[in-house]
């Protein structure tokens, strides 16, 4: 379910990626994009990813949320190695929020956070990334160390924000997760443990930074978050694409 106005986004079909969601106006960082609704299922339920795709979202300890792409909600937001949106746990629900300023015409994307390929019945080509970013790794998978570091911080936030729904289900198994009565309009996404990665858009020219020395990591992310752009430092002859695993991705000019 989208929580932004219908006039703010459009759903388009693309080669290789299928449907995707595109911004039709600029979206401010922290904006709550939508709520991942679907059927409440048991965490160990039998789900055929080969047949239905990647629509199974982990909720609390006792349930998953099985999205239905026919509903044309945030389930249609694709994965990207340079995502501009992210997940946020809230009262038993998983919200999608904007990590940075999103420009008109950009595709809204999240990072799926899938670990190493350990399911023998799922072919590797099912998890090939087609985001097309200059920093694309070519796969939805990430290293075990990176996933574990993020997941530990994520579970801590889930436990804090879910409250009683961390250990009990917000409904009945097999039934639809109902929308909340109220939603926050904006979320603070500055938490480095939960949102360690941040990339500027490749659709706009980089933001020019006149600094004679490299800024702190926090300042670099603040500039990317607010401008939505990559950062060019002419005096240092570098351009910063973004931050991945707390490391700067830099191109020398």
C-alpha cells in the first residue's frame, strides 16, 4: 500500500526487471513511501520462490508478510545496489521510507538484504540484480559478515518499534495484515547501523563540494541525503558515489 499521493509515483514495465515504481516529483528524505501489506503467514511456511518471486517479507519473530503484487503496492519496488529507499519496522508493519532526496523520474528502490545462496532448490539466476547502477554487484546476495552486522542492528530496532508484535502476530495466520489507523509522515533514517549504505543519484550531475580536505563520513552522508546527489570534490579530484559497508566508493578524476 502506498502512503504517498497517487500523483507522486507511476508504475512502469521494464525489460528484465518487470514492473517498477518511479517518482513523478521530488520526494524529501525520510518520507514514508508505503506499508508492505499482505497475508500473515508462519515464518516456516512453504513458499515457492521459484514460482511466485521475492514477495515474502519477514515481520516479527512469529510471522512473515506475504505480499501480493496484484495489489500494485510497495511490493513492486525493486531491489538496487544503490537503493534510495529502505525498510523501517513500525508497530508490527514494515514501512518503506526514502533514504535521501529522490528526484523526478528516478526509480524507487530498496536493497533486499539476501544472504549467501544457501537454498539448493533456487537457481542463482533467480537472484541476479538488474539494477543497472555503476556500483551494481550483479546479485541480490551479500556477504555473511555484512548481512549479520546489519541484521543484528535491524532486530534490535524491530524489537523496540514493534512492541508487543515482536513476539505475537498482528492478526491471524492466513488473513490479510490490516492497515494501521495512523502512519508517520516522515522517519529519521540517519541511524548508521540500520542504514549504513547511501548513494547519490546517477540521473543528476554531482553536487560540487569546495572542501580542500575530505569531510567526515557523517557529513558526507548528510550531503548525499539532503541533495540526493553524488559528491564531486574538484580540489581533491575525486567524486564520491556513496557509502557501502561504511566505506566510501570514490572515483578519481
